[in-house]
C-alpha cells in the first residue's frame, strides 16, 4: 500500500499560500504559483503564491513606511515586551497545529517536533528571551578623553528594514531566531520562507498578527530564489539581510549587498567534526554522532556532526555503535509516532546525496552500511538509507563537502594534535563535538578548534546562546545578546555642557 498524507492535509484544513503586504493577504500580481509536493509521498500538498519583483517592491515599501512613518520603532519598551511575549504564548497554544503543518511542509516527523531543538517550544523561548532584551537596549556614557565639560554617549537604534530569508529544515527555530530580535529592536521585516516549508511559516505569521504586530511591520513574500529571493536581496530600500542556507546563495547575497552596503548576517552550513578520544564513552559517542546524522532531519542540519574523527583505539567500537543506530532508524508517515526521521527534501537533493555516496565509493572509502534508497511503500519518497563510510581520508570529497543527508564519514587519527589538525582542515567552521572524560583535554581541544560552537560529550540548542560560524560557515551570530545587537546601529552623541568650544 502506497504511503499517503492526504488525510492529514485535509484534517489540517490547509489552504493555498498567499502573500502578506501591509497587513493584507493576497495573490501575486502576476498570478504565478508554485506547487509543493510532499517529500515522503510525492503528493501535491498545495500551491503558494510566487512573488515577482512588483510584489517584492510593494512589500519592501510597506516595511519602509512602517519603519519611517509609523510609531513602531519608537514603541514603549513595556508595550513591545508584552507584544513579543504574546507572540510566544500564541506559538505555544498552537503547537499541535504548527507541528502538523511542518510535517506537511518538509515531512519532519511529529516525534522529532517534540524534541526541544526541533520544537515550537524553542521558538516560543526565543521570543521570550528577546522580549527581555528590549529594556536593556542601552548605550554607554564615557568620560571626556580630551578634558572639558561635555558628555559623550552611545545609543542603539533599529537598523531599519530587514529581509529575513529562511531555509526549509528548521522553520520554527529560524523563524524565531530572525523575527524575534528584529522585532525586539524595532525593525520592520520582509520575510521569505523556503518554498519547501511555507505553510508552517504562514501560520506563524498569522499568529504574530493575532498578537498585535501592526500592519506593515511583518510582510511575507513567498516563492523560489528566482524571482522572489533575488528581487528581495537586491532591493535598494532593504537595510539588512539575514539568511540561513547554502554557501552559493550566501556569496550571492554578499555581492548583492555591496551596492548599498546592506548589513548582512549569514549562516551557511558546515562540515562539523565529532572528535572521539579513547577515554570517552565510545559507544555513547557513536550513538550520539550517528543520531545527529540520521534522526529527525536525516542529516539535513547545518550543524550535524557528519565527519567523525575517531582515535584508532576506539575505532571499531565507535563504528559498531553508529551502525546499531543506523539500523534502528524508522521512516514513513511523519504523523506516525513511531517514525523517527524524514526523507530528503526534494528530488534534486536526493540525486545530490546519492551522487556523494557514489563518489565516496569511487575515492576508496569503505561503505559499512546503507548507500541506497529505501524501497517498498517508501519508494515514492526521497528516502536514503542511513549510510556510514569508514577508513576515509580527510581529503576525500565526502569528508570535505556538506552532503546534507544521512551520511557519516569516519576518519581515524592517532593523537590530539592530529585530531585538531584534521578537524580544522575544512573550509567550514560551524560546530564541533569533543568526546572525552578528560576535562583538561576537552577545554584544550575546544580552544584550538576554529568553529563557532563546541559541544563536549553532547550537543544541545539554547535560545540565549550565540550561534554561527567561522570561515565559510557565515557572518555574524544568531541567538542571545549578539543577535539582538545585530539588528541595531550604534550611534555616538556628543553634548557640550557649557558654551565653551570643545
């Protein structure tokens, strides 16, 4: 019997997606739509409006008016804090509906959507956290450096109109990571969700409206990168671009931002290493690492530890534990509580991952398990079996490039210096894991790693911590104080306290 999700679509009452411009939901001016096919079944889930350049221009100008002419940027801090906390409350109250819509978007199973990192709860906590920053957006005062009677101070002000561009894989968290600090700072936003995860994002925007976000403060343009994304990143009235996605698009955004010196925040993926020393709980390290690569998102997570650097004395035990996890992963209907992971997002990504698996075999890595597509009732979906490559060299394609699929590459090492050298031998620098019972070694290695986040004997998401990468993993940070400040400009003010010249 073929897998189907149509009954869940009908139960959710899903409607075709519209644009939101200045508080009004409407179709695209040219009438273009994009059809979303479910990645697990190939079934049509619905259509979303494709915003062209004219639609994007209207949305950006609405955000510009809301910033330049409305009371929004100067709203009292108490009122703004209450509004963000109301957004948080509504997200929690509508969690079941949002999880169902995400499962229809990207097939992420409900079982993973209750895990904190992939949940509505983490998005609500991000709004709560940034609500607390609103009354702390102060500057500083400085004593006169040259002498004289004057006051020197700094002020923090909202950066202006923000283009927020979301990926498909974590719509709850990344919606909050971009919208919450932008709104807390007093910015206005034009939001572009991924065409592969639109319906859950549109519902969250409806909740912001219900919470009382004024018309024009949040606008939504939907559609693919061409034409929608390109029109947004090149618009001259956009002050800042916040993007999570591929390096190729990130580079295009940097190019597009140069003409008007737009502020840019980019999170562009990674090839994160998990470094496993022989004194660690090696079995737990193997299960944890393979779990990150296969469970929930099937390795379609930027920070997943897809490269395991394992000491030779722990090598066989690690691979055995990882193989056990690979054999236990279940796929299927994302609404089934027993399903543990999802398919790849589309046919293009399926072909790409299978190509990397073939490349790994051609370059001489040992295929331990997996390597093919799932069959039977899953054959209509974009499912790839959990895959482990062992005895790989760190220079191999599968050890250097972000595969974005359920593929773990295991590389052996001999000592601490070699482990650090291998870990840093990549163009990326997003995250890393260190598995050891030696606390001194853990901190020593963590300090030497060129990446934005290091988990020691585990990894977790925290809404109040900065997240981002070194090198080609991006620019800037999301989360915590650094995220809030990224949506502000710093202004210096000098005030003489006498009539004498300074």
